[in-house]
């Protein structure tokens, strides 16, 4: 009985695996249609410090950039960075050029770039320097704001390697993303060189 079962199983396997015509044709492989490479967004050429841009009714200038390894706070204490870090300070001037009020852009709309690495601002409270992150105002017609942003950057970074970015409608530069695939990749971006 056992031998009959083995024989029947073997016969079943042979008939199942053998093609009726005796000719084996390979399964067709679907042809791949060529994919058009999406063009990555290229960043605009940075302008030099002290040059103004106008976004809608907001005029903005990055007037200077400075790197420090410590700073005196408005409370009289010295602030030292973590190991391997130093500070870059960006001085910005904003002006409401319109006839209605204008809310200050949130700090996340500013970045410092070192190649493809993006840094976001953090509070500074440096003595004799208005801290942009502490401001919470709406600018009236013609009102100007003069303030500083602080970023923590790698100790080896130099001003000549850094670029300051203003992103009025987004919070990241979106390097390497196709503008056709990501809606936020088409948002405006303004760049300034930080060093000579």
C-alpha cells in the first residue's frame, strides 16, 4: 500500500510538471518603459551681504555674518558651545514695504547651509544684539526690524563655506528633491553668501 501511494504521488508529479506539447516556453518578461529622470531643483546663485530682496511686501537684507567660539549673554554670563561646535551669527534687516501689517517670518524659515547640510536657528540672547527668535511682533506699514539669528555649526566650518537662506514659504531647503514630485520644492528661496 505504501509503495502504491509513492508510485501514485510520483506519477502525479510527472504529469503535473510536464507540458502537454513537450515544448517549454519561458514566461515573457514585461518590458520596462524608460523612466524620465526628474530634474532635481537647483538652488539660485547667492547674492552678497547687504543686497536686498523683496518677497511680496517684505524687504530683507542679510547685512553681515560673524563666527564666534563664545559670547557674552545679556545676563552677563559667557556662553560656551558644546565640543566641536561654534556659533555663526547672521544680522538681518526686515522692512514692511506694504500698506498693511506683516507678521515676522518664523525662525524655521531661515537656514544656514554648509554644502548640503542645513542648520536651523536657536536662541542667542547675546549682549547688545537683538535676538530674532525672541521677537513676536507684527510689523506695521514702513516698520523695520533689526535683529540677529544664531546657528550652531561644526567647529571646522568657515564663513566662506556658509550660505544664509530665507525660505518664506517653507522650512527646509529641499536639496536634491525633484520639484515635480514634491510640492514644497517649488517654494521660493533667497540665498546670501556669508563670507568673502
